[in-house]
C-alpha cells in the first residue's frame, strides 16, 4: 500500500500542484525513518524532479522580466524626485512581471515554501544522502554508490560522506563506472574533458572543450546569480525597520550570494579549483601553445592574469613578450572577461564597504569618514586591462654578490651571513611579488617547485636573476605565494 502511495505521489505533482518538492521531501524522510525503503526512493526521486522543475521556472521568470525591464537610465539633469519614484515604479513593474510569470507557469494552487531550510537541503543535495541509504537497504548497490558519490561531490568536507563512499568502494561489486555525479553540470563535464585532453596531448580537443566549458560556465553563473534573488538573508535586517536599512540588508545579502557564485561553481568533481575561469585559461593557453597558436595563447594568459595575477602566469606572459616583442595588442583580454572582472571588482568594493562600516566596536559604529558619503568608485575598463607589472625589472632583482651568497647557501657552504642573505633575497622578491615567501634555495637537476604559485629565479653566475619557469634546473631560489 505504501509503495502504491509513493508511486501516486511521484506522478501527482503535474495534476496536483499542491504536492511540491517540500512535501515530497518530508514524505521521503518519513519513509526513511519508518524503514520503508522503496517509498523513500520514490518520494526522494520525485522531490528532486520537482525541485528541478520549480527552479527552472523561477529562474526563467527572473531572466525574462530582467530582460523586459532593464535598469532605468536617467539624464544628469533629471528631476531627483522623479528619479526616486521612477525607480520605485520600475521595481513595481518588475515585481508584477515576476509574480505574473510565476502564477502562470506554476499555478495559483502551488503553495509557497514554508520552511526555507528545505531549500538549503536541496542546494546541498541532501536528498541524495537519504537516497544512498534507501537504495542500499533496498538492495540496489549501483544506485546507492552513485547517490553517495553525488552527495560527497556536493559536500566534499563531510566526513561521514567520505566514510560512506569508502564503504561502497570497498565492496566487491564496486566498479569505476559507479563514480558518477548525478547532478554534474555541462560546464563541469566539458572542463573535466578539456583537462583530460590536455593530459592526453589532444590539443584541439583541449581548446574546443575548454571553450565550451567557459560558455557553459557563464550560463550557469548567470543562473546562480538569478537564484540569489530568491534567497534573501532576512536575518541581516535585524530589528531596525527603516526602509533604507531593510533595502540595504536585502541588497547586501543578494550581492554576497551572487559574488560567491564563482567560488561555489569552482568546485568540480569534489575538487576546489579556486577560480575555475582562470584555471580553464591556464590549461587552454598551453594547448594553444602546443598548436603553435601563440597569439591565442597570449590572450588566454592575459585573461588569466586579469582574474588571477599568479606569478607563474606572469612568467608565461614574460615568455610570450620575448616571442612577440612590441606586440602589446595581442595581450588584450576578451571583453567578456573584462566585463566579468569589472563586475567582480565593483562587488568587492561594495561588500568591503558594507562589511567594514557595519561592524560594531564597543557598541558603536565606526567614526564618520569622508568615504561614508562618497559614491561607489568607478573603474575605467581601459585602466583595468592595463598590466603595470614591471616585467623588465625582474632580471635585476638580485645583485651578483647576493646571487653568490645564495649559491653558497644552496651548496651548503657555511656562511655567517646566511640569514641576512635569505632575508634580503625575500625582501627583493617581495618588491615585485608582495605576497611571496621564500620557499627554498637549491642546486640540482630538473625539478618543479613544491607550490603552484611559484617565483623561480636563477642564482647561477652567468644568469643571476633570470626568471625561470616552474620546470627548472641548476641553482635557483624559489618563493611561493
């Protein structure tokens, strides 16, 4: 009887909008508690389907109404009172558009979400944690392992999820094809494929798949940002009901959520890539180079540097500058990356101000300052893409005498000035790379530094201060960010 009810519920939402993912999730958890494994599976699967259905329409309505009603633009001499009410009017129009769209697509009979924590459970893929147990108890090892892996990918720091996955991997019926993330996005698939092509030396596939990964990533990032509109953190409002205080709290939580989309989407297959967009260009520039497409490689490096000015990518740009002297135009980043970086910079400035100025110190807000009344600083996109790093100065980082002292350290020749030489070397490196810390001084065969963000400088007699790539040999100093 319970199974029949589960199957009925699994098909009821199209006919009965009142049976939503929230109710189905509760039914599934109740079935889990009662040990009704088949019912648990049926309810949880249908809850996930309805969540996907709900999300698609919510995001579609937001996207449609934002496009139909873009932000209003005003002349500098416009009536201030009109501008204020015109913005309110615009918000009313957009709100009406969204509510009308949701009502038309989701039905007036669909109830509002009563418990917001349920939304967080679906964002964190918690239904899969229930599913992996219910599948296992129901004798379906294959789907149990896949559900466990899907939950682990979404929650890579969850210790119990790791224990569960280790259990499945230790069972005799486990095979590698069961490592499947049921919620893997298209951009993740293509990024993994592009990196795999790089490792296999398939350069055209690497370039094409990473291009597709980036296109899909920006689509997914837009969806992520749209979803933030529906996830206001009401706890930030507090007890102050002034309209500007309330609006500020809503805007701040929405901007914080949108700004975090890059970090959230940079988790791929349970691994954190920091800035996935930059990482895609890191691999892609190498594939371009292997295809002898140097100018495309140079542009990919510039894209990376605009998002993440890592020392090793600066070395790559220095290398391309020697290949293409006096060709600064080939180092111009793509406009979509300029727009992306510019928006993130504005968000960082806004959030930094909001964070610093909202901190209570001994029960008081910070003392009034000039910037409290200044508009948000703008940035010229032309200025943003200017790379002011002094590439030509790297070759003169160390003096010949300092290189000699560093070689003695590398060769383990006792010196009374070892500590002073190390300190001076680190200080000189930090003039160009402020966050770099001395990691080691060595002489030896071909090797790589122990860190990803490395500054490698030669300390050889004939090439003192020569900027070396990550793969280097001879006597060198390595500093890491």
